């Protein structure tokens, strides 16, 4: 007998409400394939109500004028998330198929974002400017944009919300948040905690629903002052086109094809573990998935053999089972997409050393960690984002070649360098096109560090103090002191 559905409503102006006409949609558990939750499906009128609530809160509440009050609310939210992290982790896993322990770990880092930015809410400073005319005294103020629309993807919805939402709130903006329709429940659960934190009604609004309706309404509205979007480059282009018509500035974090480089002098065991985790974590459903392993010729065969051995030992299965290493994909379409990439790689001549076929003994949207060796840097598998646990191992012979191969990509989000040579670490980090470069570690984040990329990986930065600049605009004041 099927269990009862969880029901989630919209959160607008501090109230939980149904969508226009009572419309709903359902969320399926990626592991079982069964519907387990029903969510309000927002219509254009609901989005407009959320935008109006955010505008009213920005213009008429105390929110933007009281940084200490903002900090109090954000710190309260951090405490509540910390207290409910296990529950949030379970809901998140049920929503997108990631391991419960991984989703719980992600929930565990959320409080750090709200504490970090809550603590700097009253430390947002402008500058004093010396003008050419000594009689003119000038200074700048950093002011919030107003209403910020955030759209988050299905793979890591709350962490990505925190990366942009926490600095936006700290700066005094108000928010309308749209999570992916493929994984909205974790965000809807967060609304219950937000409601307990003392935010003025309308400061944070959450609207669940379809991208062509909710996303389009947010992107085309002239009442929205800034857009923060995380998703695929294709979706980013559509968001950018819609925002451009309304002249709304955007910050985007899009795809990635990160190069994880192992030099011959690296601590090989640590490097191999770092590369392995870099492409298998989250079943490869990560924008910073280290899907290209660039390995020096002297250690190439050793690395390939060890990676293949490790891949064969991983257990696929129930995300709630502590023994499971890899869960299912979040959406069914991803299984076909990854399978097609693997078949293309075989046809183009890459050498399959692990995985490569959907497991016959598992129902659901599973695909095993798959490794290709002898990959040419221009093969499809080495150029396009797979968004699954598929690794291309590419051989290089010297530092220059490693840098050239790493930069042979339209993406520029993340990169990894494994070496014991400090000089090489600095040289390569300076020349690799990537918004984040990890040295002797991979796929780690912190609220203090800016995150983003360029090229097809997007533009602008979220997280870190630099994101405060992303969510504020500059006002220049010039005073003639001679009068």
C-alpha cells in the first residue's frame, strides 16, 4: 500500500497558500519511482503576487534599513537548519536520489552560509574618493538592488540557494525563490523554518512550479531587480534573453567540464582518491564534477588501473542505506543522456576500463561509475558536460601540455591540481581557465570563498565577500564643500 503524500504549499508574504486554481504537481522518489509528494504549481498570478510581496517588504518594512535585525533573522535560520539537518537530508535524498549521508552533509554546511553573511550584514562599506577638484568631497554607498529572483537546480538546491540567497539577504535585498520542478520539496521544507525566524512578511517568498511558467515570469518581470540563476548553459541562454528584454542584470552559474590534473610528483594515493571522488560524488550530478582526469605519462597506467579497481568496488542502491556508494539519477531523462554519451565515446575510440552499461539487477535510474582511458582531448566525452559518473582519462607529458588540454574547453568553472611542487601549483593555477582551482584537494567549498566561472560556466560570483558586491549596486555622492 502506497504511503500518504506529503503536501507542500507556496510561501508568499509570510503565508502558506495554494496556487491559483488549486493546481498541483507531484514529485517522484528517484529510487522507487513512486510519487511521494504533492506541491502547489504556481501560475503567473502567483509569481506576480510573490514579486509584489517582495517589493513591498523591500520598500516598506525595516528589512533593508536594519542590518543587525537582518543578522538576527539569518542567525536564527542557521540555528534551525542545524537542528533539523537530519530531516532535511532525508527529504533531500527522497527528492533527488542522492545519498542520505551526502544530503545531510550538505544540510550541515548551510548554517555556515547564513552565519557568515549574517555576521557581515553591518559591515558593507563604501569608499571615500579624492576628486580632481579639492572642493568636492566624494564617497560611494553600496545599496541593495531590491527584489532578487533566484532559480536553483535539482542537484543541490539548498546549498546553491545559500550561496546566492545568504549574501543577497545580508545586503538588504528581498527574495523570490524558484526551485527546480524536479526537486522542490527540500526547499519547501526550508520554508517552514524560514517562517519561524522573524523575517518580515515578503522578505523571502518561495514559488514552486514549472520553469516555462514560473521561471519565465520571474525573468521577464520589470519588477525584479536582479536575477541569480544556476542551471545548464542552454537554460542560462534562455534566462539571459528574457532578462535582457527587461534590462535586468544577472549572475549565472552554469555547466562545467573540470580538469583534475595529476602530475608525476603528486602524492599518488591521495590524488587518485581525489580524482575518484571528484567524478563519483553525487553520481556525477555536479557542476564541478571532475570529469576530465589529466594524468602525466609516467604515472598514467598506474592511475588508470587503480581508478578502474576502485570503480568496480562501489555499491549502487538505496540512498538511505549507509552501505550504498552511488544513488540513482534525479530524473529519468538523465539516464538516457548519460547512456548515449557512453555509446558515442565507444564509437569514437575511447577505451572503456570500467562500467559502461546500466546495471541489469537494479530498477530505477542508475548508472555505474564509468571510466574511459586513451581519450583524445577533442572527443565528445571530453568536451561536453555529461552530468553523470563518467570520467575521461587523458594523458599529458609536461606542464605546458597539461595547461593547454585543461583550457581546451568552453567551460571554466573548476580545476584540480595534484602536485608536491609549490611553484608548479602556483604556475598552473595562474594559467588555468577556472573560477576555482583546488590544489591537492577537490570539490570542497566554504561560505568564505567566491564561487562561479566564465565562458559557458556563466559569470559573476556567489558566496564569499565578493558576492556582496554582486548583490549591491554603487551610488556615488559628490558634495561641493565650497558653497
